[in-house]
C-alpha cells in the first residue's frame, strides 16, 4: 500500500535531515514515528550498545551474533537500519568498539576494546 503526503520544500528538508540523523530512510523514519512497533529501532540500538558494553575486551563480533536466533525475526528494513546506526556509533569519538572490516558473507565485523 502506498501513502503520499504533501510537504513544502522546507518541511521535506527537515524530514530528510531527521531521517539522516537517525540513519534511516525517510520511509522508515516516518513509519517509526507513527506506528507502534515492538521492533522500535531506537530501543534496538540501545539494546545492541548494551550488549556490546557487556562483551569482554578484544571480542570480535557482528550484530547478528549479538541477537542469535532473534535476528531473523526482525524485519529486514529494521536489520539494515540497525546495522547502519551501529556502524555510525562505532565511528563516534569515545566508542568502545571499532570497525573490523567485513567477512566473507559481507557482514560488518567489529572489535570491542
């Protein structure tokens, strides 16, 4: 199903900025704001960062490993956006994990320090 709304150029620019800040597409950002969803992206980001904080230093990991069997229960769009948000977090100053390249399955790898 498709829904359209009319926005001024200024409103669209503001919406695009908000979506970019949250590392989401405009579609996903709007949906996350208007729909009650148990897969709330912001809550998943916090949960993921908490799991990372509990890992021992030196641990190599990827995001699906942190969620084990629950990973594939998440909507594909949520998984992609969660990956983007966690990648952005690792690039921030003060993050306690870093980008460790991609594996043979093209999954982003990280290392906790």
